[in-house]
C-alpha cells in the first residue's frame, strides 16, 4: 500500500499542473488499459484457484488413506498439514502478483469510471492518474508476503486446516475402537520413537499458531484499510 508521504507527493505532483479533461483518445486508451489489467488479474486468479485445488485434493487423499480402515495410521492427516502449509505459501506468492493487477483495475473503477458514470468531470493530471502512472513506471508488490498469506489463510485455508484437525483427532478418538482412557490417545498418536503426547502437543501448537497469524495479519490489513479511507492508494 502507498504510504501517506507517497500519497502526499502524488497529490503535490497533480496539483503542480492544472487538471484537464480527458480527451476521447485518452479515454479509449485507458479503457484498453483497464481491459488488460482485468485480463491479467483473471489469469492470476485462476492460478490461485489451482493452488487451492491442490490443497483440497491432497487433504482428500489423506482423508481417504486415514479412514480406509480401522487399522490405518493417522499419520497422513498429520503430514497433510505441512503439505497444505507449503501450498499456502505458494498461493500467497501468487496472490501478491494477482493483487497488483486487481489494485490497478480497482483504482480505475473507483476514480475513472465511477465519476464518468455519475456525469462528473474526469480529469487527467489528477491524483489518481499520477498514482497509476507511478505504479506502472515503478511496479512493486502492494502487500507483504505475510499479509498475502494471512488473507488466503482467512478466506480459504483456515477451513482446510480445520477439517484436517477435526479428522486427525476424530481418527484418534474412534479407531480402532472408541477411546475410553487418555493413555489410549497417547499410544495411538505416537509416531515411532516420538511419544504421543508430544505429537498431540505439536498439533495443538501448529493450529494455535495459524490462528494467531491470521489474527495478526487481519489487524495489519485493518490498519491499512483505515489509511486508505482518507488517502488515494492501491494495495
């Protein structure tokens, strides 16, 4: 997202020259630019969906292997959490690219097309055009990798992790027979020389960690959104 200093600089540059109405040729060029940004955002949105599909399919395979029989090991459900985490990081990287094109298209919608549809004058050399020109000349990510991962986690991957956790602990609770004592839980959760209570504790820490991460990145996004209410910015 653009900082307050950058936004002030953009506004100052726009105020240095008088704003002038857009010509027909400029409106046509901006319309073609908008189509291009929408196309690129659609392409990257499709890549995001592909990564999500991989995570869902992997979780489904782990579910099938874990619940295939009462004697099947719960290890696949434990390991799939790590694999899905890798997909989350990959999707966060893709989201940063997607957000570049999405933010530019959104800026055109709010500051170019919306005034035009309202019948208000649309001027060049205004703050929005200076901001867009700067972003085209100096392309950069608008969100950090952590914030991107937080967004994808809250919107999609939290549900996958929730299903994974419920399935894992459900497996321990019902197979091969319903639990009757805590000692059975530890013996079923044990992985080779690693004691069961250590494995369960690691799972709890893993899921609490992503919940905390989702909350912290949400607070960062909320702070960013509050700034963008009063500033022309993209992010």
